[in-house]
């Protein structure tokens, strides 16, 4: 049968799986109900009152990304094209968290702000805040849509639920409990969900190596090393070494650098109870994320040994391998682990752009129109309306049916080509004029949008590729963004030197 068709469970297990899913979701809503009692203002809702310890902060950072992309899409991509597809995730994401801990988390936490767009307002002015917000908010729609599609596909595989209906169910359930307790709900449910994910990954990893090694784990490792085609271990093929290498570097940059200026990461950094906690949480999360990401990559690498096929692409590798190797009880555990991974990412990915939309776009406009500030109650209400809006728009994108990997890569790329340069430079240097940020963001996103709309992977592909110049358009967008920043400095022409930022003393 095609790899993407339904997985057949033993008689009587459909009801057990459905009941377990209902009980699990009810537990998440119960956590959300308890978390709601801790919400008194927007800071409680968006940043958990800035009170998270290292353990909870690290867990929620890992859970932010360890969802459909890490657990399922990466396995499919690696299964079809080899190890090179791991450069975006998990390698790029883990590197992003490492860089955040080393260079970003401390100074950003000490600014005491609520969103990334607040940073752009403080460093570059109101116009930069609006431009950054208009880039950040839509950049999440593809990421959220990919999670909706992935979990809907799981429901289709196990229960035969049509994918379009599954998207509606996932969107409704996945964001409903977030509306109750905001970041507190996310943090507490992440702790439960990551425990399930670790158990599920361990169970599947043991089953794969045991199967390949006829009961011996070390023999399973040897089988993977010797029986998997050498070409699948390469990042670049010799006959097209330069092109493959540049594509790999681009994927690594998208994962590692494109996520640095994003609201979901900064939201967890801001939620830590001190700057030192934020730094440690990022470093712990970097190594934890990479360790957890090994299993989906390994599953994809071994896919052709576990699911042999002559033609067509692999689809749903992780689910199919689990269904083949695990007994019903273990499969139920792994099923809940997959659901946990995707739900933990959904709630994080929905709340991040909603916070920017409400705080940086809608509220200031309404305040100018009304002539008075919002009360805490109305600010919280606005945050919840924004969550519902982001959910609805992402569901519409999910129904359009674009591939999950393309949705994810596009969402990462938007921030990389527009926000990365002014964000990183703005953290460590002051006196950059507002024009530098305007041009940097505008030029970068213009180059990316042009190539994305036409479908060119390489910069000016029809003209430069025949000359042997093969530069992925994402990397070109970063370079153009840097040129835009320099041009903005020249246009400003104030002659002020660029000086390092004098950071406030940590509380």
C-alpha cells in the first residue's frame, strides 16, 4: 500500500486510542484551567510573570520547536534525500539556541521588554517597530499551518478522519487551552508533553536498533553504518558539490540565524526569572534539542531498511515505522508522544505572533483612536482575540495544502532575510539610525519575496546559474539586507560613530 495510507490497528484498539486521546486532551484543559488562576495582567499571560526557573525555561524552549518539523517532516525529508536534510532541523535549530545563549539571551532579557518588536521600537523607532511586526506576524502562519497539517495527518492515519476536518479539530483543541492560562499553560503542559516525548523516542529508538540488529543494539548501529548507502550520508554529492554545499549552508543559516529574532524564542528568554537563567536555559536547550533530534534523523536514515520500496517518496516514516515495530501498548505511548510534540509546538507558535499582533499593532492603533489606554482586562481580552485570529489564518493556509517542509522553511526564511541583520547589530551597537533598519528590512524581504513568488531557489537563477554562480536566494537576501543597513546609514548622514550598547545592570 502507499506509505501514506492508514495504519491498521488491532481490533478493539481504535476505541482505546480514541479514549486515551480524549483523556489526554482533557488533562491539558485541566492544566489550562488551573493556570488561568495565575493570570492577572499581560505580563503573566505572555511571559509567565517573568518567573520561570532554568528547568522550566529550558523545557519550554525545546518544546517550542520539537514538533511536526523535528519529529515527522525531518524524518521524511532525510528518508528521501539523506543526511543533508538534517541541516535545517535539528542541527540549525540547536545551533540557534547555542548562539542565543552565548550572545543574545543576556542583553535581551535585561531590556525588560515584552516582544521583539519592542526591541525594534527602542533601538530604531516606531516605524521600525511596525515594519518588524508586519514581518514577524505572517512569518508564523506557515509554521503553525505545518503543525496543523501534521497532526491532522496523524488523525487520518490512525482514525481515518479526513484531513480537512482534522485541521479544524486540531486548530480548535490545540489553541483552546492556551486561551485560558497563556504562557503558564504552555509551560506546565510542555513539562508533561516533553516527558511523554522522551519516553516515546526512547521506545522507538530501542525498537529500531533491536530490529536491525536482531535483538542486539550494537549490531543495529553497525547495520545502519554498513547497510545504508554511502550517498545518503553525504551533505554534498561530488558531481554538484558547490550547489549542494551552498544549499546546505543556506538551510543551516535559516535554522540557526533566522530564528534568533523570532518572538517565540525571545518570549521564553523574557519569561526566565533572571538573565543568568535565560542564558543557562538556552544552552541546556541547545544540547537537549540536538540529542532528541537524533532519533527522527536516524529513523529517516534507516527508512529504506525498515520500509523497503522501489518507487515513490517516503511519507509518514515515523508513524509507519512505529506501527510496524511497536506492540499496541508501546504504539499507544508513541502515539501520545507524537500528539504531545505537535501540540506543544502549536500553542507556542500561535501565541508568539498573537502577542506581537495585539501589543505592537492593534493596541497602539486602538489607543490612538480611543484617546485613552487599555485596562489590564481589555489588554488580556485583546491577546486572546489575537490568538484566535492567528489560529484561523493559519488554518486557512493549512487547508491550501502546501507541503509542511516548504511552509516551515518559508516561515524561517522571512526573519532571516529581513530581521537578522538589524536585530543582531542593534543589540550590541547603538547610534544606528532608524533608516538603517528600514532599508535593511525592506531590501532583504523584497529580494526574498521576489524569488519566492517566482520559484527561483538561486539568486537571479536564469542569469547567474549558467555562469556558475549559485547562491541560494535566502543567503542573497541576508547580504542585501546588510547592504540596505549600510545604505540607510549613508542616507542618514549624521556622522555619528557606532558605539557599543551600554547595557543596564541586571536586577
